[in-house]
């Protein structure tokens, strides 16, 4: 897994996205903290004109810089594409033929990719976090650091990034090509909550059942939830760390069993076809039901139920036909 | 290198069935078959790109699948250099040096000079012929013992083809490597291969040493008073017919066939020199059959 050639090959095929990730990390941490400090100084100045009021810095403003917000979300998108370029793109082109013909085991090939990715994310985050931390620490707002702890602003975000990377790599071991890998990573990152809403829509209409909150366990198994959650206790890092370990072990097992003759297709493992066919069809049918029933007046219950099943049936037919075609597609680039 | 009873199924289709042969050191093995016969799948399995459904590939009696390190002895040159088109020649050199412990940098530069190959920033910018030559230069510089080539001269001009064939023969003679070539160009294989493995429907239809293969078949031109009798047609392969003039191929060992031809009293019976292409047509079906 530490073969120089494999690392070089991985760098060569991902250097553009690595550059983009670096820029995103710079924007997310050092750049954003400088903007925030500038904004806070402006506010201090503004408040100084009013003797009765005083500028107050809240902890959520520190979280918005280090832990949550648009930049961590953009970084996660970058990380998913990064994983796509490490595995998925090799399947679209003939690069995997080259890689698998080399005198390395598949375990070594996968671990070189995984470690390379983990190291890039870890180092970029560490450097940019340190710079951002020092900038804030040296500013007049350094007291803001006392509002938060390291788990909240450093460990939780980095483990969430590594979790997304490991998950995207895991999806890469079952997806047949890059677009599928990226799309499935996004879909499965919100899947539990998505399914909850689809079932909720069904139950709400037919049984009049309402859930005010998403159950906690549904949130815990939905990756995108971690992007909007502040983790204060180190014990709560258990879920992302377990996810990283679980997805990496599964990835290793599946990558070794890679049938690369299915490269370019939707899925590598044909045994998953019926599961995906049924899953995609049911989810889209439920979605179709919700969309069409939402067009009916809210007080006309029977009409809403009829509309629901009309939408359900139409979406069922089309999603079944599209899914069948999707599962048969092949997106391998074969030019000479 | 031993290919032990390899079978491969893809999408419920049996692509390879019980392929079993051995590649001797210092030999050139031609893998011949019609389009879709499974030649490329066989080469990709021999280098461990594809996992066989059954069977194994052994080097020094050890499986390349359980010990991938053995693949230092094998290099696969695909029919396209798509995979590494964004690499510069220098990057390729460094990449291969890092992978193959026996990589011979001096030999690499020597071959680059001999074929007047320029150093470029992107392999993809080289002409098709230069890409093919460069792939071979890299392959030979790895000092791998088995070089697997998939259609190495496909789409190349005559001059490049000649250069490629020359370097292949030289390498086998000087460095005792074995070259396994899948090709449609039977005339080229005839010129250099020792062994021919004919693949039909994923199975080894014939495996011969080329010289003995030619001894096993007979090509003849025959003319009958009328058209060829149906009884005879069932036993021989007609590779060409012009009016009542037939060019036929049949297995030599079947002496009764010659007697059978004589019983129909041909006006002309003349034996002709046989080529690999004739055997290919005779073995894999008449020339009218397209796959």
C-alpha cells in the first residue's frame, strides 16, 4: 500500500481535484476566518456608535466557521468527486485494466487509494485549521475560542470528512462507473431520511399518522446529518469513526472481489440488480404519489388518495422502465 | 507459464471454457480466433485483470492470483494506450521504474533512440504507430519474461508494423522472453510464431506448433467435370470457388479423403502451399461465415 508508483498514479489522476480541495479548504478555514474577523470588527465599530448596545460574539458564529455551514458542504462535494476520480473514473476508462495488471494485490491497490485520500484530506484540514486557529487566537476575538472545544471545531469535522470519503470509496467498490458512484454516494448519504419522508408521506395520507421529529436513529445513519450537527462530546465521535472502519473493511472485501468486466455498467455486483430495481422503483413510486397527491386540495381526502395512487402507478411504470435501462447501461470509454 | 483450465462467464455467457495450454520460455505464441472468440478476455485473464470463473494461471507453478508479485514477470500491452495517455514519457519511465524492480532504464533509452521516439509531455500526442512502439519499448524494458500483446499491429502502417515485428523477434531471440500475441493478422503470425492456439467459441479448438500444423493440413486445387459432389463437400473445406475450380483444405492424416477425391475423378488435382490463413478458415469455418 506504500508503493511509490501507486501513490504517483493516484496523484496523477486526481491532481486537479486535489487542487480544488486545497482551495476549498483555504476558503473554508483561513479565508473565512479572516472575513469573519473583518465582519466582527465592522460590527464592533458599528456598535460603538450606540453607547447602550454592545457587540456580542456567540458560539454559533465560531461553529459556522469551523464546523458547519456552506464550506464544509462544498468540501464534502469535493471529497465525493475525489473518491470518484480514485475509483469510478478508472472504471470508465481502461485505467483499471492497467492497474490490475500490475504486480500488486487488489488489497494493496485499494489501500494505496484509501490512504492517499485520507492523508490528503487530513493534511489539508490540519494545515488550514491550524492557520485559521492561529489567526483567531491572535485576533482581539480570541476569547471566542473559549466558547468551543476541540471536539466541536476540529475532531468532529475531520472525522465527518473522512467518513464521507470512506463511504464514497465504499460506493465506488459497488458502482460500475464514476457518475454512478457520485450519484449513489449523494443518494445514500440522505437515503435514510429520504425513505423516512417517503413513508411518512404515505402513512400521513392513508393512516393520518404524523411524526413531528425524525427519529434520532434515522439521523444517526444519515451521513448528511453530520454536516449540520455540532458534536461536543468525544463519545459522539463513535458513529463517524465506526462508519469509517466499517466502510473501509467492506470496501476491502468488495474491491478484492471486483469483477471488472462489469466496469462502465451501473453496478459491479449483479446480485444487487434486483435489490436496486425494486428499491429505485418503490422509492420513485412513493415520490410520485406524494408529488401528484400534493396537487389535490388538502381537504379533499379521497381525491388526494386517488391522486396519490395515480402518481404512484405512473411513476412505478416509468421508474421501472428507466431503472431496467439504467441497470443495463455501459459507459466505458473505448476510443483508441 | 501455465494456463490451467480457465473458464470465464460474463453476463451468463460462457466466454472462455476450459482453456488449457502452456507457454514455453523463448517462444512466440499466436492466439488466433474470430471476432468475439474470447482472445482479449483470455489475455486479460492471463495477466490477472479478470478473475477466472474457474482455473488458474501459474508461473513457476504458483498462482498469479494468490501471489500477484509474480506478475512482475508478465506485462500486458493492450490494443489501446488510452489508460496512460496523459502521462509524459518521463513520467511513464518513473512509473514503470517504481513498479517493476528489474526495469532496465538504460535499455529503455537505447530502444527509445533506436526507434527515434521523442520525449513528449503527453503520450496521447504521439502518432498511433509511435504509441504502439512506445508501449513495446516500455514492455521490454520491464524485463518481464512474458509479454502479452493484444492486436499489436492493428491499424498501423506497413513500416511501423515491420519495425514492431522485428523488435518482437529480436527480443525473443536475444533476451529469451516469451511473447503471446492475439492477432487477426495471420500473415504476421505465420512469419514469427512458433505455436498457434486457435480459439473458437471460447475453447481451444487447436493448439499446434506452426510447422507441424502445416504438415497436418493439405491445400489443393481441384476441378471436376460437373460441380463438386455433395458427398465430398461434407468432408473438406472449400476456401474458394470460381466456377468449377475449387480451392480446398482438408486434414492430411485422413488418407481416405484423398482416395475419396480420386473416386470422383477430378479433371485437375494440384496440391498448393498452405498458409496459416487457409488453416484458420478451414478450422473456424468457411470464408462466407461472418462472426
